[in-house]
C-alpha cells in the first residue's frame, strides 16, 4: 500500500500520511490509557457509522458508554 501511495503521489506525501496515522494511533492509546469514554447520546448517534464500517466486529471494540 505504501508503494501504491508513493506511485500515486510522492515520497513526501507518504511520509506525511504515515505521520497522521501515527498521531491518531498515539491519541487513541492516550485516550484508552486515561479511560476516556463517550457519552451514551454520542454512541447512539455514531451507531449507523459503526454498523456501516463493521467497527463493532473488531476484537478490541468497546461499546461501554458513560
């Protein structure tokens, strides 16, 4: 996939994309480590997106809300 991205754009774009992915991974780990959770109304509003993307099927999915 990296090579396909480089072929479609360039090396610098691929590096920027990797940095964005890394930042999101870091933020997720920080949120998980602090026990951050979403309020029930937000979880309910996000349900169609979770269903469409199959997010609840992931082994690490957590559906607990405040």
